[in-house]
C-alpha cells in the first residue's frame, strides 16, 4: 500500500505566508531555526511546538473568517 502525503500546499501564494508565520512563531517561542534549512539537529519538542502554535493560529484565523469577525489583525494569540 503506497502512502501519499496530504500536507501539500494547495494555494501556492500561501507558501510565503506560512514560511513567515513559521519564523514569527519560532521567534516568539525563542527557538532558533537553522539558517541552512536542515531541521535534523533541532529537538523534536521545538519543531512540534512551532507546528502546534502555527496550527492554533491558523484555526483562529479560520474561526474569525467564518464568524465574519475578520478585522485584519490575525496575530493575536
């Protein structure tokens, strides 16, 4: 059984926004992202924390948009 990855970015314009969000969240958490792009030396706990905070932020943005409360300020957490 072949497995397929489901985490492909469907809207290519969102790629840079997600990258920016990753760096913002890492900075807020005090986690240094490797400049060479190799995450193999990072602790799993750190990468998980970044991913978890990004997920929370994306859910918050979606909830705001669905409720009609989009005020343009999506950085609240």
